[in-house]
C-alpha cells in the first residue's frame, strides 16, 4: 500500500528535492502488526509507473480493518 505524503527524496530514483513535493510512502507491516513507511517515492516515479496512492484516511481504514496499527 502506498500513502500520499510529502517527500524530500525518491528512494527508487535517488532524486532529492530542494523542498517537499507531493509523493508517496510505501507502507509495510512488521512482525508486531505495526505499519510504517519503508520507502519514499517522488511524483515522477509514481506517474511514470502508473502507481495509485491512498489518502491517509483510506490507509488507516484498511489497516484498522486488518487489525494492525500505524506509525506514519
């Protein structure tokens, strides 16, 4: 799952932005059930790869439905 957030870099391309831009954070669930961002994606990467992102509200609803908790 990818959540919409402001990013200062893209982990996939190595690009650094001079100021935060609207990108995405890849969420992953750990062994304890906690979800957190593990990678940052810039807007170009998301667009070039046709990747859909969820709002924070959508992500939290899905995480609660699965019985997990979030740290983002």
